C-alpha cells in the first residue's frame, strides 16, 4: 500500500477546461503545469487527470484512439512527462485516467478487428458470429462492419467493449470464456499501457468503469482476478503507484480486486446523493436545510462497507466529478460549506473537483459538447479572475463558454473572502494534514442515535458536530473540549454543543 495515500488530498482536473496556455481556447498540459502552485496552495498533494490520450472526443476522451500518445490539443508526451516531473518537484502525485473497458471505434485495434479478414486482433472486441445474431440482452451495434457480426458496446455507440471474455458463457458460438488466451492478451495489452506511463513517471491510475471488464460476471469474480494480476504487478514493480476504481462497491473493488481506493458514488444507490444531492432523495438529502438532516440511512449503508475495507484501502468521497451536476445546483452556500467540512473530515481519500473550491455553478442550459449531454454544465472553464474569459484563455473561441453571470465566482474574488467556500475548503484541507486523526486511516466512530440532529462523529481525539438544518439544535455530550474550527454559530457550554442553523463545530477532546 503506497504510504502517501494516507495523507493524500486529490484535485480532479478536467484538462479541456482548466487553463489554456496557448490561446487556442482549450485547456492544455502546459496550462496545468503553470497552475500547479495554485493546486498545491489549496493543500492538494495529488491530481487525477481525466483522459489526455489521442481521441476523436465523442466522449470527451473516454473514447481512446491511442493509449500511447497525448492528444495534440493538450500537448505532447514530453509535456506530460514535464508535468509529472514538475509535480514531483512539488511533492505532488499525478494519476492518469485508464480506460480499460472500451476504446474508440477509431482505435487501430478496432479498425483491424472489424474487417472480414481474420487476424490476431479478431477477438480483441466482442463480435457475434453473424449479423443475424443480436441477442437483445446485450447492447450491440448491428450490421455496420465488413465483418459478418455485430459488436458489443460498453458505453456510447462509438465505444466498442474490449474483450475480457464472459464469466458465464451463454452463447458459446461467439462468447469466449474469460480465461481464453485472447482475453488474457487484452488484459496484457492494458497492463502494457500502464507500464508505459508508469515508466514515464505517472503515479498511478483512476480506472474508468473498472467493474465492466468480464461480461456476465454477476459477482465480478473474474473481473476482480484481472485487477489482482494488475495489483501484483504494481506491488512487484511499482509499489508507490496507486489505483482508484470507478466501481462504487468497496468490498469488491478493494478486498477482492485489490484496488487501493474506490469512489463513493451513486452508481448502485450507495448513498452519495442521499448526502448532498436531491434527485430521488427529494427533501431527504442530509445537507438540505429543509430536509430531515438524518444521517442514519447513510451511516447504515456506509459503515459496513467502511468496516469491511478499512484495513485494505480507502473509500473516496468527492465534492463532485465531471459526470454529475455541481452541488451548487442543489444546495445553498452555507450547506455547501458544511458538505466540505464533512468530505474533508471523513476517513479515506478525498477528491476535490476543479472549481468546486470557489463554488462554480452548474451551467444547466449548455448544448452538449463531446458527449457531455447533461454533464456539460459541470465541465465549463475554470474561473480564475476578472480578465478576458475569466482568466481561462486569451483565445476568442472557447471549448465551452465561461460563466457569464455578473457575480461569477473566481479564484481572485473568492480567495481572500473570509465568507467563501474557498476559505472553508482550504481550512479543512489544512486541518486534515495537520491532525493525523483526520488522515485516511484514522479511526471513525459515528454517534448516530436514531434520527437526532445534530449528528456527530469522532475521529480519534477530534469530534465533528453538524447541524445541517435551518433550525437550532443542541447535543448533550457530557464532555468538553476545545473548539478547533466552526462554521456558523456554534458553542460548547456545560457539556453541551449548541449549534445555530446550518453550522458545524470541530472539537478537540484531548488538547
Ligand atoms: C465514466 C466516466 O467518468 C465518464 O465520463 C465516461 O463517459 C464513462 N465512464 C465511459 O467511459
């Protein structure tokens, strides 16, 4: 287990939209290098970079055409290596995004595999035996290749699924078992990609749809086996490299598959939305000031997963990512401050999505860009200052428009504002680094008794008290301590913590 993860705080950079260093209207790697000090200044010591590989960008780069080459719009392989080096000089780590489940349909492997002529790449993707064979239970593209067969897609139509075989072979005429040599070769090819970038200095990978490899693998047994093989490679040859799964099933991702980290997302209704977002949870989201503030449902779902995995890896809470509306679409500023206090004081490894530190808004009305659809509104350019294009670019035509509102938050107008989300985010991250109790593997004890507000949890000697609701609340603790930090009006008096509406208090019980 790479030791650095225990005190890691990640910053997710969507490269298209972070900083444009050459005025062509789109963010680039040199732009990221220029802004590393900014990222470090937030207290983030690691970066997750969304895909920067060559791609036709039908899914913003999650449709890879060449795993070995940086997309020209972002720069060159040499630029990426310079980013690794510049980050390392500042004691920062960089994770690339690995997309192992599918490629672009323009990838040379697919160009060969879709031909009628048999080759050693014919089994790299999942083709049926003939075009008349299209089982409805699979997502297939039908009748568009020279080859007589339909192919399975993993996500959008332009993303054919790579072939890692089937766990339960139900159509032996076209499905390969997962231990077939050709399926093993697909995994070898992906491991070669990983080695290539690790040898160039990257510090690991965020793994896209990590659970999607072997098909009909209900319990993900064969999929986990592939990742175990990858983990063995890392342990042997790259022991400091880290992998975080987009799996959202920590037991499987961490305990079975050997990932160091797994995201806490909502893919399997695992409670992320129940905390910060409304959606199907309506008024029940914990941080909704008009809701119930009830952490119990979340705790009952999260704690067993945490307890089962805490000795083997980390669950990652994120402020947001490039796939979901920013939390500004759901919660007011005070609530968002509390959300950040929560995320950065929980165990595991936290992830901050670029722009969330200044409260960037979700741009709901944008036309889809590069397969973004509703996600486009969370992918707009970073807002740096009051200059041209809010400091993102000198260009006249932007990849996506910047927030045009008069009161758009920028780094410049938030940084020194004591009432800003920026202030809370940077303070919380600083406290996380300062107190070992708040590190990834520090203890956690939830004090959730029924549906009480405020709710509280203890991390070693520190206790976090939250009142997310729009009315006052108090809790009888029976103990005192020093106030380490507070948001909103909160006091400790006579063995009680009294919290004004929407407030937070961090208490140190062994000063
Ligand atoms: C998850 C990624 O986060 C998302 O942006 C992408 O579209 C899909 N996987 C497909 O690769």
